[in-house]
C-alpha cells in the first residue's frame, strides 16, 4: 500500500487559537489498478468528513477530461459499494447542493458573519425572549424552519452527478502553456476550449477549480486555504479569478452555464459542439530522426568492426544483431 497509496497529515494553522488540527491526507496513485485501495480512504463511517481532490496535468491537456471522468466513475462505483443508508446519502447530497446554491462572495460572507455575531450577542444579552433561537450560520439543513435552509431548484447542467462529497479539481503545471504554444501551436482559442470543458465538468459535480503552478507559485497557498476552509469552515477571502488563463480559480457555487458560455465568444476556428478529443489531439511522437541517428551510428560501428575483422581474419564467422 505504501507504494501506491501514501498517507500524510497537514498541520492546520489557526491564528485565532492555539489549536493545531491535523488534516489527514490520502494520495492514491493515478493507475486505475490502485482503485481497490479506495476502501482504506473513503469508508461508510467517515464519508461525511471527506473531501475529494482530482488532479490532472496541463502538460497533457488531451488527457485531462479522460482522467477526470475515469476517476469520478471509479469513485461513484466505490460509493455505491459502500451501501450507505438512503437517508444518509440524501443528506450528504443535500449538503453539497445547499453549499453550492448558497455560495457567497467573500465580502458578503464577512458581512453575514458580522451580522450573525451581532444578532447572537443581542439575543444573549436580552432576558425578555423566552423562545430559543438558532443562528442561521449553525442551522442544519434538516431544519425546515429557516428559509435559508431550503434546497432550491438546480440550474442547467449543475450537480447532475452529485457524489455527496465536496470536490476540487486541480489542473497542475499550468506553466506548460507557453510550451504548448511553441511546440503544439496552441493559441488562446485552444486554452479557452479546454477551460470551457473543464468548467462544464466541474459544474456537473459542483466542484471547485484551480489552475496551479508550483514552479511559478500560482494558486498554491490559495488552494491550501480553500481546503482548510472547506474542511474546517475557516474564513476564506479570495474571490473567483478567471482573467489570467494560467491561474484560474473558481470556488464551488460561483460558476454557471451563462458564465462558462462567455468563453465561447472567443472561439472562431473551433465550434462549441466539437468533440474535445477532436480538437485537443495527442501529438504524434516523431522518432524518425532518432532512428536515423541510431542507424547511422550502427552503420559506422559495423564498418569499423568489419575493417578490423578483415585485417585480423581467422576464419571464424561473426554475426551482429542490432535491434533498433
């Protein structure tokens, strides 16, 4: 297990308290043969405390959607095998839907926390109220007495595949974009097409999206803070960022079909209906020059050896096999 599934923990920093929670991390190898090890990470008794991060690389954009779809299918099958209680699974999915539909911009979230805090203080200091009051920030979804807790109708393409788990999609090595431009003739149109498809995928699962680069230190700290925010409800002060193509950040609940459709306005040579793999094609690796170089080297070696044999011929036959 140590070779294909690694376990770590993250010391979570909290400047407001002396506590240092330890966030457990399970990293599964990308080979599908390792999928059976999911049973050690996602269990029926801990699924409500799990967060899923799907990772793909911008160095191979032609395989991004394949990787994401392959692993979400594997995880869906794994969750089905857990045989969760129907009510429990519904509650998990309702929680994902509620969080998505009640996304707040950082400034709005701050104002809501301040208002909630002020309201709680006022209620606590008042001795005239005989009716217990629950803060909206702590009201459970199952409490139908609060208008804030209603599960609203979903928009087009939103959460059509609800795992019951919060999901973050991370596209790594986005510093490879200039290389793709140089070697594969990618242009902004191709990158917009890629982003369009990734964002539609994320919308299906209610997932957040990060484009990262360790080399250029883009979105790394922001990703850490977002993970801590989703796991421990720590404040998160970053808004969505979609301007710089190599450092995209979209929190879950921010995106919708209308916003994604804006990317299509930049498509001129590519049709929105084109298949992803027809446009983002895996390049053919040309090894002709490598083979020629090998053959030339082999030819020189053979010639040299034959000349040597002619000079010192002893009547013994020598045969050389070269496998290129």
